[in-house]
């Protein structure tokens, strides 16, 4: 799967039912040798006009991704927000 195929998908947490953001707003942590995705860095707070209030992020391990659908990515993550 290419990054362009997941770029506009919404991230939803199965544990909390919370919408966390869109892949286009996230950063990725990649393994430099294999190119595999290790984690998603999801911004925690979004303010007025979608601008971030602070620079804190939620690091979601890639193993928490359970399903990649047509419109969204379902994760199962019970870490501290």
C-alpha cells in the first residue's frame, strides 16, 4: 500500500470511539532500513480553523492499526491521551 492511498483517511479509535484526525495531519515514524511504518504521530489538540494549540502529539504504534477501510483507519489504542 502506498502512502497516497491512506493520505485522506480519518483515524478512529475503537476503544474510545474518538475521531483522532486525518492521516494528512499526522506524521509517521519510519524504520530507515526497511521503510516500514513504526508509529503514527497524531496531534492531540486542534484549535480554531484547525490550527494546533500546542505541539503535543499522541504516538500510536503501527501494531495498533486494526483495519484500513475506504474512508477510515480503525485503531485499537488504550494508551494515555
